[in-house]
C-alpha cells in the first residue's frame, strides 16, 4: 500500500493525499477514502464518503481492485 498513489478514483481527480494513520485520498469533488490496517485484526478497513451511493461504490470497488483486497 505504501506505493499506492492513484491520480483518479472512480473518474474523480485525487487532489490531496495524507498518510497519517493509513492512506487518505481526497478527490476534487470532496469525496474521500481512507484505507488503513486494522489494529486488532489482520485486515484492511476502507472508509469512504461520497456524494452518491454510485460514487461511493465506485471508489470502494476501485480501491479494492487496485490493492487486491
């Protein structure tokens, strides 16, 4: 995950990246995704906020596919 740095998520431009406590990517329309390792289980957690269910699912799908999780 440390080399993961997409320029677009679900067709939206990524304008900011924050690697504190995982990886948070913020898109030009205000949507964002935070991917972080669980502190208690051997899994990754994906948190997404978007303006529509379609955008949310698109971002989730792309991150999962890109990272193979």
